[in-house]
C-alpha cells in the first residue's frame, strides 16, 4: 500500500473515531443521499475544510480571480476574466439544472488534459478555473472548474461537490463532480462526454467529497475505507491525523488522471 494511500485512509479513520453527537446527526442526514445509497456506504459530513490545504488554497485564489471585472482580450492574458468563462456563465444562468450540468460538463471536457508537472513543474497543483482555461489540467482541475462555474450561477452546495474516488479498473485515483438532482446522483467526469448516473460508474470507490461548505467521509460498503479494513486497525493506531498531516488529502498527493 503506497504511503500516500495510507494517509488518505488516516483522514477517514480520524473522522470516524472522533464522531460527536452532532456528527452522528449529520451521518443520519447524509446517509440518505443518493450517492451514499449507491455506494452502500455511510457518510459523515464535517463542517470546514481547513484540513485540506490544496482545496482551501485554490478556492482562495479562485475567489480573488473572480473579483476581477476586466475581461481578457487574449487567451494568455492574466489578471482578467477569460471571455469564455463570462460567456459560459451568461449562457447557463437561465437554463434548468440538468441543462446547466450538461453544458458545463461539455464545455470543460473540451479542454486538454495536461499533467501538473508539464504545466507547473510540480507533482501536484490544483488550478483555478481561469488557469485551467488557459493551460488545460488534470482531473481535479476539470472537477473544480465545473463546481465553481455552477456555484457562480447559483447551484447550491446541497447539489454539487467534488468527489475523490479510486478507479478500480485503471488502478488510479480520480476526481469528478458529483451532482444530486431530483433524488438521483450523477457524475460529471472528464473521461465521459455525457453526464453519467453514479449507479453506472461501478469502477469507482469513494474516498471523500468536498465543497465550500465542508467535506464528507465515506466508510463501509464500496468506500476505500472498507477496502482497507483488513489492515486498518494496526495502521491507524497512534496516528494524530489531520492536524498533524494537512497535506494528506485526496488527490493532493496521489497519482490522478
């Protein structure tokens, strides 16, 4: 088991071991969510995202960029709003929810896949939507751009969140956008041209989900924590978890696509 996978399981274990009565109430509420049912997993919602430094950093940088009013006149220009971003938001704002999801998925899936090492000479870097539009990016960058575009036109955190999964077919970790619509769960995935019902993506096993409101940990069923149960007791003993190791989360440090 690679060390970075161990850290991911530590995040989940710490969350489970520290459940308060409030967290148990959240568990009862979130466990009824469509994706939790499909994964056969229990989920716990945690308020705040300070333990996820790459996420908080990219959200801060994206917020700073969004405050800019001037529209870019060239694709490589910085310090301005990309014209395609402005046009996308204006075009999807009046659409019904499912049409918004389809349009955002189609728009960002047209961007090229470019590894972080090629773009930034770093093994891991989470891009803002403006950076992604200018350079292309990795799976988490597609998911973040989709999330923030939908968020910008009023789609709430009760509907959308970025989901980090293990692709058991390819043996890599992956990021997608999860959307709950009308009691059903869908994935906006850069590997698929159309939105995919979560029930059809049987190759994915969830680690955690995150948005601006907080994060959800999954355990039991098809979750990756369940996959680690055979060795979890010894591996987790004595770990101090999130506060000591804030860089362990999700695709921050793992191979993704």
